[in-house]
């Protein structure tokens, strides 16, 4: 039985795949046995239960491409001299195609300013970000997330005209419309 290699490295071409994507695994530092292999397995399964296994044919480095697997959590694993586990593994996920929605899609704010929040609906493992195009609308929580989440924001007080700003949340546009500040009454004195 060969020793576990301290220098064997595995890397997938992505950390997240769609259910139709092939998985490419790059390897280096394999011990060059003719029956070394790289396998794909469910992350929770033991080494004796792999879904796909491909031989390195004695190559110490290179890449192997595996067929697509269903939605789930997986690992690429290195095996030396047959099915002797090396303990070297790298996780990856297969997620459903990501779609996103937000609720609400707009809000009104008084000139005095306000706070609010927007709900994000997304599939498990679907990452998203939130950014503001207006300096007066600040994201206070939820600037990024994965799956369902909430983005909180603050609208600063205004002393001028009405204004409109947008947040881009999970690729969707959230519009904030702020009313104009109240006009300050001016008293004219008659100098008679």
C-alpha cells in the first residue's frame, strides 16, 4: 500500500456546476502508479461508494473530465494504486439553474429618510449580490448572499428636490423614489 502523498493536489475547474455541466478535475503530485485514479462521489458517501472513477494511467499530473451528475454535494477524490484512498479530496456542488426574484421591487421614501428591506428569493446554492447606484441609499445588511435572503437599506434625508435611485439586487432592479424636501417659507418685509 503506497503512503498518503503530502503533495497530491486536486482542483475542480469550478466550485459550482449546473446539472448538465461536465466536471473537470485537475490533479498533480500523484505517485505515478498505473492504477492511480480520480473519482467523483457524493460528499457523504464512503470511499467504497464512488459514482465515477477515471484512471490517471500513471500520470503524475493532468486533468480528467467526468460526466454531469444530478443536483447535490460532491467531492473529487484521489486514489492510489487501485482503491487505496489518499485522503485528498475537493468539494463541489451541482445546483439547479439559478433564478432570482425580489419583493418588493420599489419603495417610496419621505424627505426625512427611512429604512427598509427587500426579500430575495433564489435557489439553494445560488449566489447573489446587492449594490446601490445612489450615494444616498446605503445597503446596511445583506450585500451578498446565497439562496433566499434579505437586503436592508437606509435612505438618507434630503434637503433638495425629489430624487430616484436604484439598488441592483440579485440582478433585479429595486427603485427608491424620495419626495422633495418641504420648501422653507420666505417672509417678505415691506420696507414702507
